């Protein structure tokens, strides 16, 4: 009896080995993937910056339409100096009386000093506090009204000293607002336009960034510039035309007007005659 033939191992093709390796790798990736519906940490979120909106200053005061007064350029002004003999404990301008700040300001005019004494037609606006310098601390905004004009003053803190960063002359019809850390002053110039002055912190003071004239339409009647009224006119009486006007003939032709022809009555159909039936 012949001995059994030994079994030979079959060679596995290299292509099959490569396919098997790829399948194993894909299975490993599938097992390692997280659940699509699960939570995933993408790192810290970026802070969302809200859109700046206009915040009016002294919104309860009505505006009137006097012309604007140009202000001096910031390039010609001397660097601001702290107010003398005035410190702010606690580095908080909201704790300081606004009249005390204005009294110490050497830039105040004689008319403004009279306004501090409550003269006729004078006013010191209540202080408003807004962040205008980018340091996170609120600045003090006020206005001194005199019979001739109004002066807007803005103060900020340098350590514990009060620093004047804006003095702008405007007319009594002005209005103001802050947009983010920028200050806007609006002056009606005509019935249909107003001048807008944009002030922005430049690291030293609130400098005039731009000035433009915008169309606004008609101002309210209480501002003294209501819409023009029409001059009343006397209405012209209307004469009714005759029911049957007689046509006018040109000169040289006969003036006789033909008389209308009589209208003949339309004959009406008569009913048929009925004769009595003869008796038989």
C-alpha cells in the first residue's frame, strides 16, 4: 500500500491580503467613531459682540432748529489737563457733584459761570454716564445752557483726577446720543436737514471724527418750524349752464333760429269692433 500524499498549503494571493487589511482598518474606524447624536467638545466658543445701538442722552428734552456753530479742530487744542484741586476718592465719577466739577473747570466761560448761579434762561443738564474711552470706566457727560448757546462737557478719570476730554459748543436745539463708545451730537440746521457731529476717543480726548449734513424731513410743529400753510383764496362762483343753450352763429349769417318741428302723435292701434250676434 502506497503512503498517503502529504497536504500542500494553498498560497493566499497578495490582493486578498490587502483587501482584508483594508476591511479590518475600516472596521476599527467604525468602532472608534462616536455616536452621531452624542455630545462633542469643540473647544471654547468665541465671545459674541452685540451690535452697538444709539442710546439717547436727555431723551425727554425737545429739540429746536437753530443753525449750528462750528467747533475748533482737535489738532489746535492743547492737551487736556486734570482739573485743579479736585480728586475723586474711589475712582468713581458718579459720586462727584456735577456742579463741583464744572466750577473747577478753567475752560468755563463767564456765561457758563452765570448759568451755574441759576440765571434766567440758564440750565445745567443732569449728568449722564457712558463708557467712551475703552477702559471700562464711565465718563461724565453734561451740558451748560446759557441764553446764547449750550456747551457740552465730557470728563473722564486719570487715576483719581478729573480730566476734561471734550468741550463742544452747540445751539439750544441740539440732541445727543452714544453709539457704543462714540458720541454723536445732532443740530437741526434747516427745516429739512440737520448736522451730525461724530466724536471718538483717540487716546487723548474725544476728537471730531466726521461731520455731515443729513436730510430729516419736516420737524415737529412745536419746534416752531411746522409745514408751510397755504394762503386761502376766495372760491370763484360757478354759474350753471342753461338747460337748452342756443347756438351762436358767426357774424354775417342769418340770426333766425329755426323753430322745432312739431312732433306728430304716433297712431295707436284701435281695438276691433264687436257686433252683437243676431237673434234667431
